[in-house]
C-alpha cells in the first residue's frame, strides 16, 4: 500500500468512517482452507427473487438502502495485511443496486437465467467493495426478477432468506410513508465474531480435537492424486430432481418410526448408494450447519455456517434399520463435537491446496433454513436458489424441503464425473430409500441389487 493510501486509511479510521475487525471463524475457513482463492467467483452465492407488484426503480432502491443501513455484512470488504486480511467495515455502505428494463426477447425464463448467470460471474473487488450486488430486472410494470449476488465471506443460505424478508418489509414501509428506520439487529455480525473468538479457546477445543482425530483416523481419500488448480477451476454442474410425493412422505415416516432425524435417514440412504457407486464402504461427508444457536443471530446477515465431517462405514450385511440407528448416534455425537472448521483443519495438519479440500471431498446437506415466500398487500416474492456454496468439494448432494416434497440437487466437477454417472447415483439414491421405506429390516446388500 502506498504512503498516500495509508494516510487516507488512517484518516478514515480516525474519523470513524471505517473500522477494522478480525476475520470470523467461517471467514478464516475461506482464506485458509478453500481450494480456490477467496476472490474467485466460485465463492459467490446467487439467488433469483420473483417479485409481483408495481415497483418503481426509486422505491426498489430506497427499500434496499434501508437493508444496507441495517445489515453490517453488506458494508464489509477486506483489507490485506502481512498477518492476513481483516474485515474493513464502513459506517455508510456503498449502494450497488442496478435496474434494467428487459427487452421482449429477454423476458423468457431461459433468457432471465442466462442474464443471471452473467451477473453471477462478475468478480468483486474484495478491497474496495461492495462484495454484493442487487440487480432488478423488469419484465412488466408488476413483474420483476431481483438477482441477488453475495460473496460467501459475508453471506450464507440463511442470509438469502433474511434478505427477501427485509427487502419486502422495507419496501412496504417505504410506500406507506413510514419514516422511522428499521430497528437495529440484536447482534451485529462483527459482535457475533468477537463472541465466538471468546468461546473457542484452546481448552474448549482440546477434547473436540481429540474426538475428531479418533473419528477420522485412517480415512483414505477417494480421489487422491487429482489435486491442482484445474480441479478447482470452473463452476460445478448442477442437476435438479425431485423425489415422488409418496417417497418424500415415506422417508419422513421412516425417520419418525425409527426415532431418527430426517437428516440421518437421508444420509444413510446416500451412504449406501454412494458406497455401491464409488466402490467403498468408508464414506466421509462434510455437512453444513447454520451455526445460529442463539436467537440474537437469527436476524443478522453474514457468513455463520459451519461444517461438520461425518463418517460412516457401510456394512452390507446389516439391515437398513440397524444402519440408521448407528448413524443417528454418530450424527448426534459429531454435531455435539462441532468446532470451527479452520481450527479443525489446522489441528489435523490438513490445510488444503488448489483443487483439494481439507478433510472431506463430498458434501451432503439437508437444506431446511428459512427461505420464505413473502405475501403482503400489493407485493409478493418467491426466492429461488441459483447457485450455492463454494468449490471446495468434488461432489455434493443437497436435499431441500419444499413443503411436503423433497428436492435433490447434485453439484459435481465435470472434470471428474460424466453427467450420466451422477444421474446413475441419483437413481440409486432414490432406489435405496424406496426399498428401505418398503422394508427397513432388509439387508443393505439387497437395496442396491
């Protein structure tokens, strides 16, 4: 940094225009453990918000300004330093709201998706910020699509649901002429980060590290020797399917009768299918957790989500019911020993490298964080995920609860897996669960025949 820039930074810090804060634990994970550089577009999260209502560009921008003032995370960029980056938090956020009137040929769902992909792939300036953007695309006077893109360092899946709610409430407040600003959040993102640093001292982490060393001992990577920048480059391919309604209902009923969670039930089905598909009985996945255990964090945008590794050994001679009981106990124990992933990777001596994620290569998730539809007088909004997460894994299975139905999204590296192979895994996953719901006492071997 030049002398002039240092002087300007000092002036802004002294005036209160800027303040510096250490990275939170999840942010450290991005800088220290991600297979791609933090500024890579693979670290972007994007969603589409379909909005019905007569919205002017001025009211849309004004509503977003209220959200920007309330949510500290939207005012964060990152200052590099010799000891690593720090958060640089602006007192006044930089507005990054764009409005676009679509031409007739741009109004189809396919054309909107293509426009969103281009917006999503625009890089952010991690130093200057802002590291989010809001694009409002008008198809008609009462029909808009808002493309919201946010860097993973300041947002997660929960953040997207909050954004929809706050944007709509701020808009209604504005058009009704209510002048009072939105109330401050109970706890800012930087305050949460400071509280987490106070909790996770060495004495708190020591017994958990001991557990993880035992739980993960002897695990052999499935795709070793494939590391390198090429493995981490380019987006994942995304495949979407849905379980039939009767299967979605049956899986929930199986979980209830087994006194297990829906997550554990789906995970065992995935492990059995993956074991056959990958020809291994030792299945390790990383699963995201919201990491919002206190009510004060539920209204705050930011990157809170953590990662918990879960390992299961598939015994083809055991029944599905017995496998589910064992996995339910394992997941409860793993979640009870959850700790910051960056600290865990450091303790295990696994730092990650280009194309190589520490500890796990496969992600499995049940996405049930609040992503609400909003219906208010004169306004409705529906959120659709466009892409999630970062390029830290080779293969992912993400199951989302959509009312009574279960949506299954597969994300995978095309450099490693032909699409047809992943489609086969998806069919096998559904077949295993269908057989298990029909006969929980069936041996695992019979579910993949």
